[in-house]
């Protein structure tokens, strides 16, 4: 498959790896995957989480293996050997044991539908979107949620904010684009602790862009938004596309944009730089996020005086 367009930034496209567990179809953003391996022997670890098969060491790197059959509530089938794909996000390598890999599809975020509350609740759902491919529905799984459910230390380190000195920043409005309701809530709590109580919350990049355009049409966008925080992976419009739209706009380009995502690595960082992001941080680093927000908001507000 020709993936040259994915080397460009802000196209609102992604590649989805489609795989099967039991008789159902699931997907993961290829940007999360480091490697696909045939099944290898796994060493069980006593007293580990029931979803964790154990550990193995490809090329002297110890990696935990999560059994997606168990995680998704399916019974084990001894006749299926399956295979592993190794992911990297939140600065963590994890292997997932699946039944079968079917292929890679290039799609637009506009094609991915947000699941409603009956499919994905704030605390239990592990789906971030649903993609229709030909005659089947492919459920995009929230792998960060799966891992953080097993080990909460891999999620946002909210404890980083315990000793943070707060000040009143209510006159500094921040626009947030984050599709995970749980992560959005945690980010908002941390920003509130830091004194940022004027938050404009959006569930994806398209909703965030619509809000910015609304402010622009009123002639108040530079007053109504002093900084944007955006995730990368979001249905309808991703964070790179949102950042590009802001930075290509004659007026909005001066608004600082922080990309806050579990996907930040060398390649993703280059894409963020290409679309003009002012800062890029990986999701466990909530303390660093607030520090970056402080610096960029101060610079923005000083420049406007």
C-alpha cells in the first residue's frame, strides 16, 4: 500500500490495522504499532493481572503480553495460536495477543464514528470509534484505557499536581480537544488545580475547530481563546489537522497550540513540528503540560498587551 500521503502532516488521515478476536473485527492506529510477531512462548508471572499472559524478551527487551480475548470477555480457544503486535505509547512497550491480523486500511478520521454512551461509558468502555469497512464494522479499541485499567500508573500522573502552586488564571481561556471523556475530565481537574477555570471543552478536533470559527466570525477569537490543547487521535478531525488549520489561518495562527498525546515519538514529533505545534507532550506528563501552558499563555498575553 502506498502510504506516502501519511508522511505529510495535517491530512486528517491515518492507517488502521484490522485484526480479529473471536469472530469480531477490531482496529488500532498503525502509528501505535512497532512490530508484528508470530506467537512466541510467554513466561507467566505469579500474581499478575488476569489479562496479562506473562512476559517475553524479543531482542533482550522485556515486554508484557496482554491477552485481548480475556480483556474483551471472550473464552479462550486452544485451537487458535494467534500472534502478537507490539505497541508503543505513553513511553511504554506492550504486546497484545490477537487471533488474526487482516490488513491495513488508509482512512480519514471523518470516517470514524464516535460510539455513543450505550457502547462506551466513561469508566468501562474500551472503544474510541467505529469504522464501517465494506460489509463489516470495525471497532477501534482504546489501548491506552486497556493498559491503564491493568496498571493505573501508565495513565495521567495526576499526583504531579499535588505540590503545584495555583494562581488565578480564570482570565486565560483555554480550548481543549480530547475525545476520551475520562482523560478530558482528568485534564480539566489538573488545569483547575493550576488556576485555569475558564475552559472550553470539545470532544474532537472538528468540534474544536467549529468553536474557533464561531469565535472568529464574532471577531473575538483572540480574546476568547488564549491557548489550545489537543489530542492527536480523535474521530472526525485529528489534532494534527486541527493544528494545521489554526496555524494556516491569518488571525488564529498566533494562538499557541499544545499537542498532548500518548503517541508522541520522534516521527510524530516531526509531524507536529510540521503543522506548527508550539509544544508536544506525552500524556503521562500532566505536570509538564501545565508548565508548558503557563509559559505559552504568559507569552501570548504579554504579546497582546
